[in-house]
C-alpha cells in the first residue's frame, strides 16, 4: 500500500474528530451571531434551521478536506523514505487520544456524564414533580436548598438539597 494512503488510514479517526470539533465551534459561532444580531429572543425564522445545518455540514466538509489533504501530502512526502516514520504513527495515536479526551472532558464539564451537579439534581427533581422552574440560592449563601416554582414564577416548594433525589 502506498504511504500516502496509509497516512490517510492512520489519521482518519483524528480527522473525523477534529472536523467535528471545528464544525461544532463554527455552528456555535453562527448561532451566536444569529442570536445576537438578527433574531435574538424572538422566534427564529424557519430558514435559520436550514442555514445552521448547512453551516455545520460545510464546516465539517471543509475542515475534513483540509486535514485529509494535509495527511495525504505528508504521506506522499514520506514515500521517499525507506521505512515508516514511527513518530507519525504515534502522532496519529496521540491525536486520537487527545481529541477523545477533549470530547469526554467537555461532556463531563457540562454534566452529560459523571455525577450530576446540585443544580442539575434540583432541576430534575422539580421537572419530575411537574413544576415550571427551579432555582438554588448562591453557593456562598449558606442555604443548601432547592426551590421549585409554579407557572407564575412563585415559590411553590423549597426542600433541602440533601433530600433532592433524582427521579428514577
């Protein structure tokens, strides 16, 4: 197998992961621009969904094409050498590991994996009890309570945080 294709194979997973991260960042920036300068808190036009989807797909495709062409070019240059460069193989493995670690760290940070934060437990508790909203006092206030609000925004129930059990 030619070295240029081997490099594409080595770097295929990091290319997909890095392209997805770039596409999500561009998508977030585009959504932020739409929110700040065009639609705000008003209902967004239906075309915004199509536009944001197209921005995501184009950003993913463009970054994947750029990363793929870079891996191809490096592999093509390496065909002049007799043996495979082990540093490049370890770079592919390291890039895959770091990108996966970055995704897991982000998901952990936002609470999608791992132990839910007190705020998340409070929100889940109030949502399970069919309340309209939830809230907690500031962390430095000394009161570890979870408050559920009715549809008018009035305080309906306040319970100590240690009594808040996530719904089953």
